[in-house]
C-alpha cells in the first residue's frame, strides 16, 4: 500500500486523474487498485513524481536487472497514461546504454514488446540501440 498526495498523483497521469474523479470515487477517498504491479516498480514511479528523477535499486547489480526494471517502469507509464514518465524512463535507458554498452536483455525486450503498442517510442528506442 502506498500513500501519495492526490495533487501529485494526478498531475502527470491521465489514468490516475480519471480514477480519482468524484464520479468514480464518490465523496470519500478510496484506494486505487492497479492490479498486479510490482511494488518496486510503483515505488520508482512515486519517487519520480516527487523528485523528477528515475532512480531505483535492484537486488541484482547486473545490467540485466536494470534493463528489466526500466522496461517494467516504461510499461507502468503506459498503463497509467503518463508519457512524461515514459520519456524520463527512456532517458534512463539511453544513459544506461551509454554507460554499460550492453544491449537490453531478452527479457527486457520481451517485456517492452508485450506491454506496448506497435507505434510505441519505447519499442523504437530498443530497435535503434
């Protein structure tokens, strides 16, 4: 369970803005069920909402874990209708690619392709790498 200020939560996400409208929630504040999302991924989103930076720690220091985390973060941005967050995640993808000189892992590519539409900038950036 995460507690986030409503104004911050709704500032960037079309989905969350719609989900918190009184027509959907009534007069009382209610939790928003996002279905199955890994808490670490949503935590990255919340940190970005408050700081403007995509930062995270993985239990595995290898670059594969970074790529998977970023791909899952991008997909969360897709689900939340938050292109600004997705753009910030893509910036991090490029930074990691520049630092590591490793290509995205197969798992990260699969996650990105399964979670985005054909015209997705996230897919295009993986192709360009």
